[in-house]
C-alpha cells in the first residue's frame, strides 16, 4: 500500500452554513423569526437570531486562504472558498484533497447548538433545531450520501425532547448527534446525575453515537490573559482529557451499557497517560471514595465506550495499542485553521507508512464506518474511493492558496485577548 491507495474518511470537518438553511424547513409560523444572515456594521456576514448575532469567525473558514490572512474578524461568504458552504464545491475540494467522506460539525449554532440553548423562546428554538437537522440530513448530507456522514443537533434544554429528536433523526438515517463535552459549563446538569439518561438512552437504543467536540462547553483552555494564541491552541486537547475522565467515573455507562461516545478533535497522544493515571487513582483510592465502575478499570470503560480521532499525532500512532487501534480515527478539520487540506493524505502517510495494512484501513476508514453506521460503498465502489481515484476526478480543482481580501491578523496579544472575550460570550465557541 502507498499513500494513493488510502481510503480516507474524516470524522471532524465543519460546514459554514449557507444563508438558505431554514428556507425549506422552518414552520411557517416561525419563518419571520428564523435565523438569517445580515451584514455587520464593520463588515462580515452575521447570523441574526432573536436579539443577538453569531458571526462567521475568520478562523473557521480558512481553506485556501494564505496563513497571513488568518484572524478572528467576521468574514463574508465572498471571502471564503465556496467549499466552506456549498455541498457540491465541498465534494470537489474533498476529492482534490483525496478524502472520500466527512462528518461536518455546525458553525453558527456552535458545536452542539448552544445558540439555541440561549434562546428566550424555546418553542422557536425547538423549531430551529429540527429545521437545522432536516437541512443537514436531507440537503447537506443527503446531496451526496457517499461523501457526508449526517450529524444532528441536540435539544440541550430538555432531555425528553432531546430523546424524541434523536429517535426522529435516527428514523431518517442519522446515527450521530453532537453534544457538550461539559454541560455544567453551559449552566446545565453535569454527567454525574441521571438528568441526561433519557437522551443518552435514546442514543444507545437507536445506535446513535454521541460526539463531544472540543469547545462544545463554550470554554477555551487559557493560562493567562496575556498568553499568545498558541497557548490556547496547544492546550485544546485538555478539554477532551477532562471530558474523558469525567465520563469514565460518571456511572453513565453502567446505566446505559450500549452508549458510544466519540471524542472529536481531541487528539490521541495524551490518552495512554490519562488512562494510566485514572486506573492508578481508582485502584489507590476507591476504598474510601466508594466509586463503583462495575468491576472495570477506567481504562476498560474508555475502551468499551469511546472512540478517538487525530489530525497529526505521531506520538499517538506510536502508542496506538495503548490508545486502542480498533477505535482510532482520522480527521481533516476542513475548513478550520488546524486543517491539513489539501495535503492531508501525505501528512498522514508519514505516520502510517510502516503500519500493517489492516491497521491502516481501520484508522483511515473502517473504524469510522463502524462508529457512525456509515457505508459509502453502498453508493461508490472501493476502486473509486482511493486518494488516487478521487484526485483524478478533481484534477481541475485549484488548491493553491489565494488571497481572500481579508484584513490582516491582529497582533498576538490582542488576538489572545479577543479569543478569551469571544469564548466568554459564546461567539467563538463551536
């Protein structure tokens, strides 16, 4: 096997929603109050909803953009590569980058729909969640069933309504829902209660995997206000480390033994030590804490219920047996600033080239197919799914960086302060 033989499924990409998301799906009685795009006073296309705005933050749509133009300023659709928001163009970019399929997290509603959680009118918010899910499943993912894994938003403010929505979208063929890595930071009950059991039980019963994306708690890891942006960006996997540790001790998996969780954009290199530490603590302290994991160590709970993914993580690949190669997946993160598009296959191959073919296939696509109940080969034969075949289909796609006419990035200190400020208001969270 060589790099052109790879079949790649990315389990963490993002869609910048086009302005017509709600046009065909929101009930008539809510149409005038549905989220819609307006021009910001200082530039940029903003999503208006109730009495607030959600910007398309620049770092969320940098595919094809020169790095010197990266920044946090709100951006316009005209300043983005069309593949950010147009499904047909996204597929062309995927093919040009050698990627067969992708799972796309939301942008303006934030990573797990926090925007609708904050809505004052919950009847309107529920209609928006359902309409968004219908758009994503029917129009975005449905337009290319061999290329997109459908993903749904949850109803964050009511676990019974959340369960009903899970069952509704599962009937439409969607077996993935995004959720919060730490609900308590959203002002919601935490994982150490049975509050979420109706929702999580519905996920287990409907074979729906729950994705916990970094930043889905509307919080960013920062050491101090004066730290440069690289500090926050380097520390983002700590959100996943905390979520994993929280969940393995929560008792949820004893009550709901079939529940499956995907840790999205968390990386993998930290996992062996995190599990080693959790096992040590459990064995060393359970005599007085009285924590009961049903006869399993935390590491076994993790391996039974959690899936992982990485962008570029040679340490994790080297430690793959301790991470769990049967549940390890790859991500491209298009069109975000961490993405390796259009050179994802080549960057990944540097870490995979010495692995046996069966392990390569698990990491690149087979695990993702199992995790998300997704079968692209029902629509496309394998010989047309390789890096080589896909790039041949998109030989006319220009992947060279082009100026997007954006403002230059702010000074590092100001940018770091802006990251903190936007995390506090929810504008920059997923």
